[in-house]
C-alpha cells in the first residue's frame, strides 16, 4: 500500500509541477514563467496532509527533492 500511495502522490505532483530545467528560461536563475517556485512539501501537505501520515509525506518529499528543490508549474 505504501509504495502504491507514494507513486500515486508523485504522479499527482508531476501532473502539476516539474523541474524548471525542462521548460523555464534561465537567465541569472530560472524564470518561473509557469508559476513558482513551488515547494514540494508545502504543495503535498496542502493536498494530502489531512489523509496521509507525516512520515509518508516526508518519504515522498525526500524522493522528490533528490531531483529538484524548487519546482515550476507544469505548462499544461
């Protein structure tokens, strides 16, 4: 259950946010033209904080932050 839940949360997150390297111009830092920068912990806690444990949130955020710390909105 836990791995499936983690993958579902990450799928939700990736449908809304992405690494700014993918679609944001970079001039003296990323230009967050699709919104942001977003914090994975804040966004996941806002969406799922009432229904999943803090330890599960920590695990998901840890995995996401291995990829990126500040996230851009998804251009779609």
